[in-house]
C-alpha cells in the first residue's frame, strides 16, 4: 500500500516537473529556459513511468526504481542549476528565474526524498 502511495506522489511530482517549465519558459525559442523546459520533459517521462510501475508493478523492482528515481531527482536540480540553467541572473523578474528555477529545486528534492522513502520501505528485513 505504501508503495502505491509513493507511486502516486512520484507521478504528481513528474507532472509538476513537466508542467512548471512549460508554463514559465520564455516566449523566444532561443532563450536558455526553453532548453531547460525540454530537458525537464525528458526527465519527467521516466519519473512518470516509475510511478506507474510502483502502482501496477511487482515488488521486486522497487529498490532499482528507487535508486534510478533518486538519480533523476538529482538530474532535475542539476539541469536547472548547473547543466543548462535558466535565463541570466540579470533578468531577475523573468518567470523562469522567479518560478521555474525554485520550483524545479523543490520538485527535485521531493523526488529524492520520495525515492529515499521508497528505498527505506523496500529494504529487505534482516530478521
């Protein structure tokens, strides 16, 4: 039951990881935040698949899914802050600076925590 709850949480985080960058990217297609939005879509798809497998899949796959999901959560943060980023810091009033970047940090951290929780719940018992 807990595995399914975590699966639903991960699906909701994947939807947020996909939706927020799509709604807050700049109008010009050559801006950096548009590339970040595309990359976050590429990261949200495997997260959604992970959530679906947790809801409908077998228990044996949860440890591997938790490790991969946590790595994707780290990637969500890295894309927004290190690898691609958003528009320059001189444009502090842009939506990508004020909403996209902090939201992706929160979503990434929550994805890491949800997958850590999944890893904790799925650990084999030693008794």
